[in-house]
């Protein structure tokens, strides 16, 4: 459960600070927003694993925040726990109808809130809704998106993979590897925000593999911008000596070491305008093949 990201949306500074201190002490990464629109902006830049959301906010209320989250392809999967002084049955029903996962009333027992937070995150991971490292949609949610697009026409899928990621982990360790995965997900999100569309989908298919579903028009720009930006910015994850020499020395399976280039992205693009698909398995197989071709062409 460590390092799960929480977003606390609460205009009462004392309550917000108390929750931040409490959950940070339990090894959660906690961010705070005091206004609804600030929360929606923060979610764009870093997906939380769960949102604790006050209903009474100074700009837009928690219901509107939840409605916005649930209607966006990028954020519809994030568990939401409403936190409010209201205790009316109609208010609870409204929150649940909007897709809230739970509801707790002030004054609340912090231990009870902790258990509800842990339970919601566990359910999300157990049901293969999100990847525990990046917070991005995983397994079942990716499959649902594939089943949706196969019935449509104007879409493109990018199969994105980190080249040389395993060698990086061998040298720098799995904690540094998880940091790179989170960094990669952040870069993907920012690039999609920059040159994609509001309804684009980003998923973490597992390990070093990500999925982007966008439009035919946006896909080539996302692909190139993503590869260019990642190749430059990922260098900050290497130490000074490795950056100076331009490679790492990674252990080989049969002993000794080998020179391994810095990590890059390879990306395969498929679209119904380029191929025809009989089922979702063909989409993923052709995308993976296109990604391997891209890796080979760029020396990845």
C-alpha cells in the first residue's frame, strides 16, 4: 500500500493539513487541493490512486468534481470517497449515483477513514482497474476500451514501451525502476494533454508497456512528441558518470558486463484507417508488432 497517491480535496485548512500529516505518516504520497477546480487541474498532471473529496467547496461542489471525473476517460476509474458534514440520505444517494465509491460524514473517525481508503485502493488493484505504481487504468479497463473502439472508426492506438528498462533496473534497482514508470506515465499524460484530445485514454498494460487511444489526427504528433521528449528528460534518472559517458554498464546473463544505451520509447501505431481488425486480440497483436518494428528501426 506504500507510495499510493492520495488527493485530499478539502477547503478547511486544518482538516486538510491533518489528513496530509496522518496519511503521509503512513507512507502515502498526499497532495491537497482547497478548491474543486484546483483538484481537477492537479488530477491532469498526476493521477491519484484515490481522492478524498469534500462536498462543500468554495467554487464548484464535490458533486460537480465527481461528475467531471466520471465523465472523463482519463479519470473515470479513480476511486472517490466523499467527505462531508451532510448526513441526509438524499445527499448520500446523489454521491453514489455519480459513482462515488464511499461516503463518510464529519466529524469522522480517522481510523475508519484509513480503513475505507485502504479498502478502496485494494479493490481497485484486485479488480485490475489500476496499476499500483502509476495509478493508470490497467487490465480490465484497458480491455473495456478496446471493446469500445473496435465498434468505432476514428481512432488510433499507440502501443508504447520502454526500451532498455530491464537493464536500467538491474543497475539502479527496482525502486528507481518504479520512479521511471511513474515518470513515464507523467510524460505520457502531459504530452496527451498538449497534443491529444480531452477524451484520449491512457492505460498501463503492465511492466514497461503503456497504451494510448486517441484520434487518427492526433496519434502521429503524440507519438513523435512523446519519443523526443522522453529521450531527453529520462536522462535525469541516470547518475552523473553515466550521463557523461552516454550509456550504462549492465550485467550480462552469462557473466561480464555490456554497454546499454539510455532508455527510450518505442511506439507502434494501429488504426482502422490502416488495418482491419476481427477482434481486440488482433488490435493488440498488430500494435505490438508495429512497436517492435519501431524499436528495430531506431535501434531500441
